[in-house]
């Protein structure tokens, strides 16, 4: 039987929506029906997730006109060409503007389905059903949608909020250990930027999370969703404080782009990127050596890389120049003045950034 553990709201006025966290929620027909406006439903998934969970969701949606679009799995397929397959299917099946799209999968599927929903007939409803830890604690919440471009990650997209986020913790039972670790990167990020007490809890409970302890996972998912929903509610379109959620991401996106999409998982790149941001914060005199070591130790305990790949400092700086946080040609980074105390800053010398990058090359 489905068991709802907790729910919370992302407060965005008329665009507000609930996040449901529980066990077996993929089978909760009443929960899904309350967020589906008409009979037409398109479930978008990928070749890995669909064989695991599509049949369960189709049974839950029995009685509606449900169609499927199954995409190839992987970050390298997060492109405009692959996105077009969703539009092809919607048009072939003559879906109207009252339809609902459901994203069944990880962050790539969530981002692409949300972007398709934002564009199709100038906007239709969609529901996020994230099946990876990374998407449950990060990408499914907040309305960021889009695709990658060969020159930059997530550079084409839209802010577009879902009708609901349905997080079924049971879907993590089939998640490979590497993907679980990738999700833990975003969990750790939330503690680093906003909540030192949460960071300490993660230090004490990392082993339980890595062994899929249900109570620990529920606590971590709820804690991360609370932090992210508060930030999003205060700054929906990233005009200010929401950019704090990109801690480690400017370095991480450079890794992903430089190594080729999919060679490093997003969470792996963010893990190394957070270590790089902490290193730079220490070199600026803003973060103690002890705090940098604690951050690195927790990221390592999560099974994530704490060093970047073999890209030159020059290549890193070239890649980081193509970033959504660049304004008027000025690179802005999310840095730290302590665990739980992040800030967005362009107030640093390029020499400090170069020294930070060179410290890893050495």
C-alpha cells in the first residue's frame, strides 16, 4: 500500500505546488488524479527506467488516455534533437493543450519533459516523478527545465513549474551505487550552503544513506527539499539568492562539458566542483582549512571524487566563461564564508582562481 511520509509546498502564489515524499507512491492513483486536468496523459521516460516502473504507473493511470515516449538514457541525449521526439509523439496522438506530461526518470528526463511542457502549445501541465536521488532532492524541484548545447550545459531552457512532484523512495532500491552517490552530492550541497546542522547530520548518517536506510533517506530528501523550496520561493527565476544553489556547479559544468557529457555524472562533477569552490574560498581567506577538510571528507565519504579530472587551468577558465552566472563579462562564483554560509561573488582576483586551479594540477 502507498504510504505518504511527508508533504510540503513550494510557495509561488498561483504557481505553488506540493512535493509528496513516501513509499509506493507510484501506485497512488488518487494522488496522481488530483493533479491531472483531462484524460490525455503522456508519460516520458527512458530505456532504463521504463522497464522498471512504467507498467506500475500505467496501471495507476488506468482509465485515462495514456501514451508513452521512451527516450535513450544519458546526459549526451539531452539535446534539441531528442527533445523533438516528445513533440512528435504529442502531435501524432493529437494531444491538446489540456493534456498532462509526466516525467518518469532522473534529472535528464525531468528537465526535457518540463521543457517540452513549457513549449508545447505554449504551455501544458506536467508532473515530476523523479526516480533518482539527484532528481528527487534537486532537479525536480524549482522549475528549471532545458537541454544542453555542445558549447554549454543547460544553456537552452525555461523556468516552468510542475503541478506536483511525486517522490517514491522505493524507486531508489534499483538505483546503482554510482547514481546514488551522484545524488548525495546535491544533498551535501544543501547543507554546505544553508544549514550547518544539516551538514553535521549528514556527517553522522552518510553510511546509513549509502546503504539505503529508508528513514535516513526520507529525512535527507525532506531536508533538502525544504531548503530548496525556501530558496526557490524567495527567488523563482534566479535573479539573486537562488544562484546559491549552483554551489560547485560552475566548476562542475566545466568538468562535464570538458570531459564530454555523460563521462562524469552530474553529481560526480558537482562533488569535485564543491571541493574546488571550497579550496578557492580558503585561498581567499574566507574558509578555514578545517572546514575545507570537513567538506572534502564528507564528499569522499559519499563515494564522490574530490579532485577534478586532468583539464588544464586554461581550459577550465575557458569553459567557465560560458556560464549562466556570467554577467557583463564578469564571472560570478558561489563561494563560502563558512559551512552553511554561502555567497555569490565576483569580488576575487583572477589570480586567485588560477592559483586554485593550479593547486589541483600540481
